[in-house]
C-alpha cells in the first residue's frame, strides 16, 4: 500500500513536470517569448508601472500565458492567453505555486515552486507576492484570471498564485460560469473555433485588502480580440464583485476608459476599420442570453439548497483532491499530518514575524542612533568646513591684496618716469630743433637751387626786357624830339614864304 502510494505520488509529480516562470527584465521589450499571446505581438500600452513585474509563464517546456504582476497589490494586473477550442485535458490535482524571483531576485530557482519548498530557500518570501496563508479567510478564495476551465491542455499552469486574485465563492462561480458560457457559445464559434482569438483577463484593485496584504479587486474584466482575416472583432466584458451585479458587455474603448491610466489594450483597437459588425451582433445576442440566465440564477439563489448550487458549479471551480480516490490510510495520514504541518507553518510564520519585528526594532534603534551621529557629524563637519572656508578666504585674499599694492606701486613709478621724460624732452627741445634744422639745411639748400636759378633767370629776363624797353623808349623819345624840331622848322619856312608872296 505504501509503495503504491509513493508510485502514485511520483506519477503525479512526473505529470506536473517543470513549470518555468521567467521574469522579463525592464530592459526587454514586451514579454519576451510570451509576446505571441498578444494581438500583433504587442502587449497593452499604459498598464505597466514601476511596481509591476512581467512574468512569462512556462509549463512543460513551452509558454502557456503571460502575466503582469503588481508587487504592491500582491495580485496580477492582467493575464494574457489563447484559448482555442480543443478537447479538455484530464483533471489533475492543483498545486498552488509561487514565483521565487519576485521576492528574491537573486534566487537560483528558475521555475515556479511549491510554497513549502520555497520557505527555506527563498529570502523575504511573501514580501511582494501573495501566499496560500493569505487565503485562510473563508469569505475569499483564489480566483484565477486565466481560469483552468478555459485551458485545453496543461491546466496545472494556471494554478500559480501570480494568476490569482481574491474572489468570494459565489462571485468566483458566477464569473467562471459566465466566461465558460461566453467562450463556448459566442467568442470561440465567432472566431474560427478560437484559433485567432486573443484574450486578456484582468482585475482593477479596490481599497480593501485581504489579511492586510492582498488587494481585493473592485471588478474583473475580459478583453477579447479576434484577428480572423475578413471577420475580426473586439469586445470587452466587466463584472463587479458586488453581490447582485451581472456581467456587462462594453466596447474595448469603453473598457479602456474604466481601467487605470486609460491604456490601449490592443494595437489599432484590434483592426477597428476591418471589424465584422454582424459577428459582433451575434455575440451580443448570446451575451444577452447569458445575462438573462445570470439574473435567473440570482433570483433563485436564495431559495436553492446550497448543496445543489455547489454541485452544479463544481465543474468550473478549481478541483480539489477527490476523496473517493484516496485510500483510508491516505485520508488518515492526511488528517494526522495536515494539522502538524499547519502548526509548524504557523510556528514558523510566528517566529519569522517575531524575528522580523525584533530586527525592525533593532534597525529602528540603530537607525535613530545612526541619524543622531550623522546629525552631530554633519554639524561638526559644517562648522569645521565654515572655519576652514573663512581661513581659506583670508589666505586667498592676501596674494590678491599684495598684487593690488604692487600694481599701485608700479603705476606710481611709471607716472614718475613719465614726468622725468617730459622734463628731459622739454630741456632737450631747443638743441634738438637746431640739430634738426642743421640736418635739414642741405636738403633745403639743394631744394632751393632750382628756385634760385629760376628767380635769377626771371631777373635776367626782366633786366633784358627793361633794357630793350629803355632803348626803344630812348629812341622813340629822340625821334619824337627830332620830329618836333622838324615840324617847327617846316612851319616857319612855310610862314616866311607866304609873307614874301
């Protein structure tokens, strides 16, 4: 019996296989190998934040879906996946897993790991992600954004705590039922049997927290994009977690307005210009039917026995280990060991909590002491620096002052030299002029020779002209005298002759 039980356990572990959860670094574009789960290979724009982590969920050596996880809310922002219509996989017992690298980036565990195994090997486990102990509240369960019921193969890949948010049992049942109905009756049939269907399921956090750690969603949403050539479409669905609210159909643009930061879920709004309105009308008809069915269920919920409701919805909820397959010895061992394991886990968490509080207290006291020492050192350093700065300023000003005095002395000496030069120049002014005149005399003399020669020539010419004028004037005067004498002699001869007659 024991050997058979161990063989069965080994077969279950072999069936589970490795589940790799690779964190995509912020320097990498998109979600790495998981970009194929997004329309046109482009993740939603505007939903990422500093506290968000990109996880590419792998199982069985292949990528299964992509998750954007919020370390601050300890809950996923969205999970992107494909859900083509295929024969459902065999049921398997769930193993809720944690991602070691979210809390401990230096962890050598490169795959999702059971929480019990991660306690002793992962530092600060639970500092950024939810743990199974966060869901001890009976009013909430681990609700998968990517439901296992929509996974056609390797359903174990959806049982990651990075894919779960707190949901009440009734809301979880209604949400899974609605998604299954929409997928089987509307979304998959209207998109080529789901081969070209891209799905993004997300949750918008509220102000409430579970165990003061995990954020409870205000509503969950689903965005569907059909990229079938010639017949594509895009639809959005929202369901609030309040009791009595039914699922609502919205356009993708309206859904984006309801989400934080108003993101863009699909590139080009999933080919908005080429969408098939007829297919969207058929989808809306099915949505109306699903809404009517949900209203009917809600109206009868108060009068139906709890056992019947549980039996009808159990096929869509995460499976628990079937009791009928367990042997009596297995149930007995589980009954005995489970409280002990829980007790050890509780003691471990209590010890870790006490140790953390002691460390935090010591760190607080140390921090206060360090802050006091830092303040004293800062003030002492500031006073010392101010003292040395003042001395340095004075020392630095001495060369400048000496330089200013030297400049004034040099200016005074230069002024005295200028005055002496002026006096010397005035004393030597007359001899210098004489020397200049003597030095320039030959030049003036040589330069005056032509002028003197010219003046001499002009004087000689004037003398000769004067001589000619004198000669001609003298001759003219002689001739004038002679003429006057002859004229008088001739008058007398004429007068005498006339008397004789």
